[in-house]
């Protein structure tokens, strides 16, 4: 089954308004030169309207999304923003990022509520799962996750996230394997292991929703992906794209990543 490759840029809480507009304009130009690839920028929410206004026309391949939102439309929720408030601005939303799980108490149940809210709002959810502590490579199985990994957080996180979600709603969902220990420190997870985890996650989706839907969903990896490591990931059929933090804020590095993903020959998985 063909799945469109995707590159997601998580700018986190970085960049001034001017820097964000400049970088988004550069990515906008680049996006018009690449086909058959989705690029999703997740800027700090406060800059989103400014960026969208400044870009004006943009190619079909460039989209914007949210790093966070609150899963009801309105109410007495001081400091929060709903999906209804960014209608027309953001078409993707990150849910369950490990930094939010660790630092802001985003539990599996909250992830589940946010997933349901995103699907109701017609926003494409990017659901992140990943273990918080490092599993030693020696304990990883070749080809399949070991029992240890099966017992780790990843599969439980996905299972709880999907509770009560109907298969008719779900095929746009993107699942991101994004272990906390690999983020922002150069300790990227080896591509072969990422593929093993993504295959196992797809099997879990298959059991839950059936093969047609599971094969349509995109599975991506995030954690210290750079212009130097990107090519390692492109050879694997279940790595449908990447979530990039630090390297997405560097124009030159991000351009290399986008061109590498756009130029890669995809084998179907
Ligand atoms: P990083 O961030 O690329 O800086 O490691 C990735 C992430 O936020 O998942």
C-alpha cells in the first residue's frame, strides 16, 4: 500500500515571530519544488496566524499544525486553546508528545480525549508513543521486539489512546514512535529498530481496525533526526516519515531532510 511520505517540523517553544515567518517562507518556497511529500510545520501557536497571513498562497504540500490544544470547543479553561479557535489555520495536531507526557502530565487518558477531539474536528492527529527510558540495545530482539519492549510503554500508550475510537474515523491518524530518551541529544534510535517498532505498532492497528485501515495509516519516527541521519531511515518501508525538532529550525539542515525524503525511492510495506 502506498503511503505519502511526511516530514513534520516541531519548532517547540523556539523562534521569534520574525524568525518563524522567515523560516516558514523559506520552507514554503522549498515546498513548491517537491512533489508527493507532505510538510507539516508546528510553530509556536502564538505565531501561527502571523505566519499563515504572511505566506498567503502556499503549495498543496505545505500544512500547519498545533503542538498542543485543549480537547473541548470552549469553556472555563484558563490558558488553553481549542481546535475550534484555530479552524482554517491548523489541519494537524500533535498529541502525546513525550515532553508533554513528562512535563505537563499528559496521561494516556488525556491523549485518548485529545485524539477523539481532533477526529471530531477533522484535524489530522499525530499521536506520539514512546518509552521514556532507554531500553538497552542488547535487550532488543532482531526482527521483533523482545518481551521487555512489548511490556514497555509504547503498546499500552497506543491501546489506551484508541479506546472508544471507531474505525470509520481513524484512517487519517499518524502514529509517531518518539522515545523521550532519543530527543534533542543526538542519540537517535537506529533505523532498523525503528522499523521493528513501527511494524509492531502497525500489527497492533491491524488487530484493532483490520488490515485495510492499518496499512493506510502512516507511521513515522522522531528523535534526533538530522540532515546526516535522515538517509538511514529512508530505506525502511514502514518509516513513512519523520518528526524533526532541532534540525527543523535550521534552514539548511531542514532543506537537506526534505530533499532526501522527497528523492527517496519508496518500497511498499
Ligand atoms: P529532536 O526532537 O529532533 O530535537 O530530537 C524530536 C521530537 O520533538 O520528537
